[in-house]
């Protein structure tokens, strides 16, 4: 009678359980990769919106002053940026680090070059480029702004 119960095994074998666990692990790994990509895309969208808002402030400044914020020294540039509604921190005559941080918690950068300016993210690995540096940047020239986009460079930082 005892043998009859031993031969009548019900349940899952170890191999079946391992196959199911492997399938579940693959699905979880794919879900995590998808989720991280979604988060990165959300950061890029937020950075583009922030850059666009700052560009609107710079265009309004341009409409009033016929030039973008610039200065002979750090204090003059910071004052000009503040008049545009953007707070700069560490500045030189034509470039400044802005107080506002991008979605990667790095300060935005501002550069000026004769009637042209650019605002770009301080983070240089937007969407993990395979080579070089990638920034979200917004360029403005003569009072007209381009839509912010991702720029991939092999060296350095974006130029206006």
C-alpha cells in the first residue's frame, strides 16, 4: 500500500520549476530595462521643457535689449542673466553656470557669442551615447530660438 502512494507522485519536478523561474527572470529583466529607458526619456523631455522656458526668457530679454545677456566680467553677466529671469552662479564674460539644475541634478550652462547664445545641460551622457558626449541644448540667434534637441559631440561642449 505504501508503494502505491510513492508511485503516484503529484506536483512539479525540479526541472519544471527551474524553467518557470528562468522565464520569470527574463521577463523581469526586460521590464527593468524598459522602465529605465522610460525614465531616461522622461528626463530628456523635462530638460527640453526647461531649456525651452529659459529660451523664452532669453528671447524676451533680446526683444528689450537687442542682444542676449553678456558682460565684460562675471558680475556683469550674472546681472544680465538675472535681468532675463535666469540666475547664474559661476560666470565669466561669455559663459555661466546656471543655478537651476537639469533632471540629472547638474547645473545648466549658458554661453554667449555675438548675438547668439546656447543653454545646455551640464550632464554630458544624455541617453548614454555610444561615443562622445550628448547634451540637451537650445540655441538662440537674433531673437529666435531653435527647438531644444539632443546634440552628440565627439569632444567638448556645445557651441552657440
